[in-house]
C-alpha cells in the first residue's frame, strides 16, 4: 500500500468515526423525544435505561452509516482541495479516480458490513427494543401521591394526604381506605401524620402512622343460631405501621417470541420465507373466489335454478333451459310459470347475496394479507438499499468535496444534510407508494438509488475534469456573456 493510500485512509476514517457517532447521537435524541412520555416517571433503573439506549442506537446504525459516509467523504476531499493537496496530486499525474480508488475499497467493506449488520444484528436489536419498550409502557408509574387527591395506583388501597413537608417528607392528615376485601369502604384508617418509604427490596410500601384511629364496619355474624350485629369497631393508636404490597410496579419482562414474526425482526431468509407463504396464500384466496363464482354461475346445474329435479323432466328442461353458452335469459324466464319465476328470482337473490358476502370477506382478507406482504417486501429491499446507499453517497460526497473545496464542519454539513434529506424524502415517498400498492416494491424501494446513481456519475465526471459548477463567479460570467450576446442580437435586428 502506497503512502498516498495511507494518507487518504487516515484522513477518511477520522471524520467517519466522528460523524457516525454524531449522527447516532442526533437520531437517538429524536427517538428519545418521541418516547419521552413513556419513559418519564416510571422509576427506571440505570441498567434498564442503558439497555434501552443500546438497543435504540443499534437499530439506527444502518440509517446513520450512509449519512456518515457522505459527510466524511465531503470533509476529506474538501480538506484536500482546500489545502491544495488534491491539486498537488493531480499535478503529479495522479487522477481523481486513482485518488478515490483507495477509499473505494474501504467503502465497499463498509457497504458489506452495513448489510451484515442490517441482516443479522438489527433484527435482534429491534426485537429486544420492541419488547423492552412494551414492558416500559406497561410499567405503572412511580408512586407519587399528590396532596389533596385520592391516589388509587396501589391495588386495593385508596390513599389521600392533606399536605407534605418538602424538607422532612412528613405527611399530614392521612386517610387510607382498605379495599382488599372488595366489600366497599368498610375499613378506614385516619392519622394526624406519618412517613412513607419503600422497603429495601422495593416490593413493599411501609407507612408509619402517628396519632390516629382505625374504623372497621363489621358485618352480621351467626353464632349458635342467633344473629348479632356490630355497627363498627374503632381502634385508637399512637403509632402504627401499615405494609402494602407493591404489585404491578416492577418492570415485568415479556416473552420476546410475541413479536418475532414482525417484519422488522427478521433476517433476509425469514423475510423470503414469509413473503413466499403470503404470496401463495393470497393466490389460494383468489382461486377460491374464482372457483365459487364459477360454480355458482356457469357450472351450476340449471335445473336447480328453475325447478326441482323431480318436477321437471329432461325434455322440458332442454326446451326451457338450453346449454349455458346458448341460453337466452328472456326466453328461459318467459317460459316459466308465475311460481317458477318467483322461485327463480328468490334463488338468484339468495345466490347473489351469498356470493357478495363471500367475495367481501375474502376481499378484506386479501387486502390485509397484501399489506402485510408489502411490508415484508419493503423490509427485504430496505436491507439492500440502505447498504448500497453508503457506496452511492461516497461517489456523491467525494467528487462534490473536490468541487466545493471546503473542509471542516461548515459547508460539508449543509450540503450533506440537503442531499440526505432529498434521498430520504424520495425513499419515504417510494415506500408509501409501495404500501398503498400503487407501484411494485422493487420500483418504490429502489427509486432513490436510480435517481442518485446518475447524479454520482455526473459529479464524478465533473470533478475529474476540474469543473467549476460550484463556483458562483462562473455563473455570473456565463450570464454576462449571455446578456452581451442578446444585446448584439437586438442591435442587429434594429
């Protein structure tokens, strides 16, 4: 490997790592903002939060890599052009294509690594992220009793406090309704003050109450055939501890197999299997509808549509109802009696209603399965398009950086974001058209690639020929020449 290649690779890998983590951080902040309401106030451990951030970051790697390659290639070649190093290489007889070739193999490796990550690692991270997010959403909020409001978050209890000292955490005017027996408000505890804390294992809530009363309404009891009624019992206490089991407040882990059949949790082999199965199932539904319509119309015995077999012989049937491809509806209908006409109309109406119901049911099923099929096909093509976009963005960013001749994080960031937004909008639009079944999955998912590949070829050609397409002065010069020519033409006409 020559020194030129080592210089370019070192100049490229530094910005690549920097921009990659920068893009991951930006995407992660956007993701957290989306689910901030589901995370706040749940009392999550640091381990759970770290696990959530890890899975979220892993699911964003295939999207962050293309933007990182685009930005790093722009910065690398922009710095080389700005420091006149690119000019020195060209003066020595080294073409731009030779300069890009060393980084081309690095980007090829990144492309295959992106595909491997999207096909093997991302389905697992998506599955774990989906399961963890579901468990976090199901987790009950951390216990925070507001003064003056009855809190019913603890199963079987309703607690109200009058006030709370922010410094000492002393609770005042405490009311506790015990509903564990499911008999109504028959057990009430009232205390002047108290403290509330969790047990060491955080499975129990310990309430230490001071100067209060406990009221219990007693039900009618039988003793030796006699019924005795006690209105209520009151217990006065100076100090009492009430222990409440905290059920439903911990993070309960769900089975990951619940979402393993989702399209974003599958690799390429699994997606192909489900795609073939759904395609075959949809074909069977279409055949069943076609067979029903054929059996109930063209191949249905005509004697069943007119009259029972016992009351109509073959000669009369042949005279009234010929073969279906020779039948004249008006002639056959006019040859029937009034009772037969009524029976034929009723049979036709019932048959039409039955066929309509069957077709509607199967049509809804086919529509649902078709949407599911499109999602599997979209995810299958996405694994290829996201990986290949790394290579396409390199052929856009490298020549564009050589043309712009600006390094750093200023102009390259602006240009990279603009190109990435255009690519992302085209990709999202194509994906939406595929989900709506307006275009084929291949066309919708690869349309952004078809648009950007010619652009990359055009920019590479312009950069290799030292084009000044990004120089504003060249456009001013062009318009000045154009204006001069137009003046000469106008003067000649006059």
